[in-house]
């Protein structure tokens, strides 16, 4: 089924070489031009009276399909087939309309002369909207796109309600892989979960060279790697389906992680049926998975680890970027001290995570805010939240029940070697758990394990050489971010662009306590 669109496109290109020469002859254009693929498009534009530079629009995936429709309709028009029915036939069924036109006695009468005939209001608006969509789609796909920060995972540097300018040229724009979609809409039609795209025509991954490469601490927008399957719910669609499936499966195992891990298949089947029945499940193509923004902490080929929240690369401790924050349990002597502290730090509802009896709170604080509190003498005690409850729950990447990984939590993990193109690893038990998804899902190989023998694409294998570069992404709000610590590597194929600056910022009452425009954040660069 997936080959049908390619067969139809190939058939149409063959028809161009067969039937255009006759039409070119009637239009007093050298007929042999029609026999030459690509060059015949240039002559075609001359026949229909359109600018030669339109040919550049024919190399842009998605846009080129629109252009083919427009050019077929206008070819019919210049040969006198101008009724609404005839134009629809040329646009929707060119495989039939083009041969009929070539074999007909229709004469070349040239493009419509609108100098003597006023276009209808509907036509004027339709053409304006069409070209505006084409231009906007080109800009959005290949130059820059606007994103809004919906969650607090980057609080401390990027705030909920920040509208970002994301440069596609920084790392090189990706060409669309699902080009047949509603323009300017990412993956779902507003107001519901109906897909805004169709997968019957898809293209392979391709990236145009950019001005640079991902650097450490860049704020990177990327397609969520675990977003290839979603729960059909407007809230849950942006979350990790595999984490939700695993959690549900552990519930069916009576919350015994060891029992689930000993034989996960039946519990996952039960969990999948439950989620399917309650919400529905759906696959999503790579370029239509949810967009995430995180900070790049680990680069291809590096080994990352963490101890008490401090990140090390290749056994060398990194200086955290400005704005990184952690959750702290804070005790106050009086309600007045609590209110004063909150006012001094200008905390929003996103930073105030919990309160116990009014005097014990859990707040997300940067190092500067923590020091400010300690110096203010408003607090009785301040202690960073212990995340050891993650241990042994399979919630940390690589989400496996294993003696080593069971000791990991979001502040203490590793060492983890981030794959890079050309890196070869031994396929032992640890590496299989660490890299299986990269090998199978991101690089498209079939990996099986039978009686202790590993096969990749049907051939015995004892090692594997990676074909892509990978990155380790983390949120600045370290205790409130679902990032690489929980779901692993970000392949180069998923990189969308670099968050460059905030062009607008607005906070809302529900998340921030009050609604207002943050004028001081507008047109600030993202650091």
C-alpha cells in the first residue's frame, strides 16, 4: 500500500515525457523539451506563462505536490479548458486529464488575460491565501518556527508561556517526511485528536546542511523519541506512552516490579488492552511526534554520569548552566516568614510544588535562590529532595530491571556512553539493554535473541556499529523534567532546531497566580 503513491507519481512523470511534447508543439515551444525530465518543467512554466523560478518550488517536499496540481490546472487553462469541472479534473486526476488533453484538438490560447476581466472576490482571496500558505510553509519548514513553552521542565531559564523563535537553519532543516498534511498545523487538528496529516505518502529522512552543529548547553527543540506511539488523549498524547504502559503493566503485576520484570509480556498485553479500551492508541511518524525543548548536556561519543545531581562528562564534572534548579523541602518558623520568602523570590505556582501544614513547603529553586533564602534567615531548614524512590522501579533509562540500573535515580546514574556515528560496541547484556531501542527503532534493524545468540537482520552478531549521532537532553528544572534520564538518547534524525530567542511571553493565572505580559522577557536571547 505504501508504494501506491510512489507508483502514481512515477506514472505521472512518465506521462509528462509522453504527452507534453505534443502540447509544447502546439504552444510553439520546441517539442523535444517535453522528452527531457526536469527540463520539461522549465518549458512547461513558459507555456503557462509563469515565472521560471517556480521550478525551485518543485524541489521542496510537500510544496512540490501543490505546484504540480497548480501547473496541471493551468496547463488545461492555456488550452481552453477553463470550466470548473475541467479544472478539477486536471488538478485531481492528471493521469487521465493530461493524455486526453494531448490527444484532443484543443488549441493553445494562452493564459487568461485578467486585464479585461475582473477576478471574483473568491478567486482573489483564494489565490492570496494559497500563496500565503506556500510562503509560510517554506519559512516554517526551512527557516524558523515559533514554539510556545507549555510545561515547567525548563523553568529557571525558559518559562511557561514563553514564545520561542526556533532556528531551523542552525543545525540544518529537515525536509518533511509526511508532506501531505494541513499547512501550519503540526500533528492534530485543533479541537480534537484527528490527525492533521496522512501517511499514505511518506519520504525518507533528509537534512539540509546547517550553519553549525549541536553544542553543549544549546537549548534544542526535537521530536520526542518515544512519541512514535501515543495515547489518543489531548493531555496524554505528549507524554511517554512506554512509561505509561510500563506503569500500568506493573499495576497488573500487583505493583511487584520483580514479578513484572520476570515476564513482562502478559502484563504489557493487559496494560495495552486497557489503554486501548480507555483512550485508544495511535502510531505517529517521526516528524509529527511531539516537539520537546531541553538543554543538550551530553554530545555524541561522550560518557555521562551524575552524582547528587552534578553531571560529569568523561569523568570530569561540569559546571551547571545558569538557571538550573532542584526541588527543596523548606521549613519556616511562621506564616509571615513564608510569605516574605515567597515575595522576595517572586515564586509562581509552578515553583511552589507542595505545602504541608503551611510551614513546610517543597519549592523548585535555583542555586542563587537557595543561597538567598539561606542568607535571609527566614527559613529554619532547607534540604534537597531525595529521589531514591526512583530506584528499582524501572523508571530510569534504560528502563530495565537490572542490579546496576536498579541503583539509579534522577540525581545519580551512569556511566552511560552516548552513541556516535561509527562507534562500535560489544553486544553484551548491559549494552543490549542500553542500546536495543537505538538499534531497532532509530536505525531500523531487526534484532533478535535466541538461546543466547544475537542476530541482527538475520545474521549472527557480537558487536554493532552505530549509524547515527545521539544526544543526551535534560531540562533545567532538574527534578521536574521528563528527559533523557527517563527515556534515553535523542537521535540526530529527531533534532528540529535551536531555540534562539523569546519573542513574546505571557503568564496565566492558573500556573503563575496572575495573568500578565512579561515585557522584560520579550526579544531576549535563550541562554
